[in-house]
C-alpha cells in the first residue's frame, strides 16, 4: 500500500469563499495555509447537484448520466464501483466521518428495511468512524449530554438559536459552544481514529455539514462577520426581471416561494436585503468555524508526522446560490451552484506546483477518484469520467485537456409534477 488519504468535503462551499482569493468577508486562514502548501484549482466544478447526486459523482468518478443517481433519494445501483470499495480492495479500511447521502439499491434490501425511507445512507465500502447527517445527528447529541448539555427534543432543535423562541431568522448563538459543535465532534472522532492507526496506512473521508443550513452558528462565529461588508448578489434588479430571463428560472423562483430553507420560519423569497446580508454573514461565520476545525486537524497531522505521507484533498459537494439570481439552495444551471473550491496537497517533494493557483485549466469533481487512485498506485478503470490531477500538481502541462466543464441537473418530480406542469413537459 501507499500512503494515507484524507478526503474532506465541505457542504455547500462557494468557489470564491477563501480569504486567500481576496474575498471581502471569508475568514479561512487554515485553508489558505493548506493552499499555500498545496495546489488550488480556481476553475473547479461539481458535475451535478444536489447533495446525493453530487457526492455520488465525487465518490464514483462518474457523471450523473452514468451512475444515474440523479436526485436525492434516487438509488445508486449496488454494482457501481466507488473509491471506498477500490481502496478496500487495495488493502485499506476506508472510514467515514460524516455522511455520503447515498440512497441504497432497493434490490439489495428487504421491503421493510429502514434504509429505504432515507437518502442518508452510507456508500458501500466505507466503515463508519462517526456518522452525522442532517436528518440524523447520530452520536453528537449524546456526546453533548455527556458534557452536561440539556439536549432538546427533537434533537434537530439543536439547530435553533439559544433565544429558542426567536421569530424568523436570528443571529443569536447556537445552544452549543464552538468546541462542541457538529464539526468539532467529527474532527475529534477522526483524530482519535488516526491515533489508533499507530503508523499504519489509513484512508479517511471527513464530510462536514457546515456551512449547509440550518444557518445557526455558535459563538463567536454567529457575529464574526460584518453583515454590511457582505458582497452584493449577482442578479437582476428585481425577481420579475430575473424570472423573465428563462421559463425554468421563473418556475424555480415560484418553487422557492416557501418557508423552511434558511430556518423553519423564514420564506427566502420574502426576506429584505438586510436579512439577506445577515443570513450570508452567518453562512460565512459557519465557514470560519469549519476552517478552525480543519486547522485543528491539520495541526494534529503536522505534530504526529502523518502529514508527510498523506494526500489531502479539500473540496465541496456543490455551491450555494446565497441570493444570486434571487435564488437559494443549489441546482439549475448558474455557476454559484456548481463552481466550488478544490485544494490538493501532495506531500512529496517533487510536487512542483506547491503554492500555485491554477487559474486556467478546468477540473471537475469526477477527477477526485482518479487522483486518489493515482496516489495509491491503483490503475484507473476505463469507464471513469475524470482524470488524475497529480500530473498537473507535479508540473506537467498536458497536450490535451478538457476545454469545457459539464454539469447536469434533473428537475423532474414524478410525485408532484411541479416543473412538468408549469413548463409543459411530460414526465419522460
């Protein structure tokens, strides 16, 4: 076996949200330092959205049109290979800290299996180090109880503010301290796992929920970012003008005219500009909290010496509209949903591009699997949609490279027919 693999996925992280790129409010000193010691791809894109399809592509190396898990809840066929299975076949014991949003293949399960009632399953091949997802917080609430917290019922109310009865969106602090957050819980578990390996090669996938909603942050991150400094959104002067641009956008705006996205009580299509800035400030505050936890993990790797033999990849599953085009969430066809960061640190001394920002070449989320396979010395299967990035990181400029990126979004809804009825489409 080769060295270690650390794959970190930050949920809903926008491409420009790094302070080293000159962002107006992003505070990411630890990710900046990793980029300065690694390779930052400025033109990196996920090939699909939302969460389930995006992670399926990232972890299988296949376009959505090939793996066919095209929506949250669409099963991923059991016979489709993935990076966890590939690494396991090479002698690793891949561990998951977080979630993969994998919808299980019903042909492999009994009709009453609880996995058929969620899209929050775990990708086959991963052993669970610590599981935590939006629908099931798993062991995190119990860890809070052991620390003396009074955990509310339902446990999902941990994502309400300390001012529990606050109406609408609030920047009040979360019920938990930053050192006890969901991100801290996963990083604690990962550090403990690495310590237990005693120098043996390891493979870890850390999937952090933040800065995905609910947008509630612990102190001091809830008020860290000045809302007045939040960049203006990319959009037309009014929702009506935006809707006039394309029938799909008009329908998407209509579909988003509902509550429950940012917080249970807020309709994102009725918020004021000041509220938009306040919401965005908490989004960037949560990103700063994630950066702090990643910094703690990176410091541990340096202190233990594991960083000398670990391929580190940090990226996102997809972006976030954050008010661009009057939209929130991810989907459609706008860049904000698909343009995401990618940082790769190859520890070997001949990684000649250390500290370089790749401004020109397009890279895609399907390149992650071939890159990890290249690091592990495993031949890439011909059906993979992506390419290894290690030649680029080692200073090679390929004579032929993709000249465009591809992303897909399936907006059909066979249950409600919402888009079909408004756009005059048939279900097939």
